[in-house]
C-alpha cells in the first residue's frame, strides 16, 4: 500500500509541475495576444475583438506576429528560447499521460519536428533514447530539475524578450499582463 501511495503522490506532483509550466506558456501566449491587439486594433475593431481573433491562432503564429508588430533586435538565444517555449506549450497541451507509466509522451507534427530538430542541433533538447520513433518528447515524472528549468525559461522569455520588445514600443506592462 505504501508504494502505491508514493506512486500516486509522484504522479500528482508531476501533474502539478507540468500544469504550472503549461499555464505559464498559456500566460506568455496571452500576453503576446494582448500586446498585438493593443497595437493593431483599428477601424472600429476593439482590442478585445482583435485579441479574440488572435487567440484562434497558434503560439508560433503569435510569436511571428509579435515580432512584426514590435520590431526590435532578437538574439539567437532569444529565438531558441521562443522555439523552446513554443515546443513546451505544444508538448504540454498535447502529450499523452497515463498512470501506468512514469512519463508523458508527445510526438509533434511535421512543423513541431522541425522545431525539435533545430533545438536538438542547438543542444537545447536531447533526443530520448527510449522513444519508439524519434523525434519525440518524453516528460519524466518527478523531475524537479525539469520543472525549475522550464518555469524559469518561460518567465525569462516573458520578461527579457516579449516585454522588452513591447516596452521598446511604449506598451505598458499593466495593460497587457
């Protein structure tokens, strides 16, 4: 009985960790949408209507549109951070979770495979040796280092990239956060 309780506790903690990081990626996506909407709402379209229209798009489309709406210098590291956050958001939003195994699995679509490949080339992602058909992303349960790294990655991307770009164009954080 004790081993089962421990297993349940590890599973629940993993769900909490994955869920918190997922919600941070959703927040990043929302901030990008709000910023774009504030800057591009014209012709009788309110910022709320524009944001609702934007929310139908993917996070990768939001990142592209943010860069067009708020042009500014973006380093190679920031591009890799953006790709990492996009892959992370899609992984957490579409992974397969089962209580029968101690990991969650995500197999990206072709566009996600290209992003995953680029991140692997940059040394950001290591292809899991136990994936049945690489490239795949495996999230291990009870991995506090993964949780801390990815929480910090998303928060850093928000502060040092997204909000930096919007601030360059005079958008106040309080309006979009």
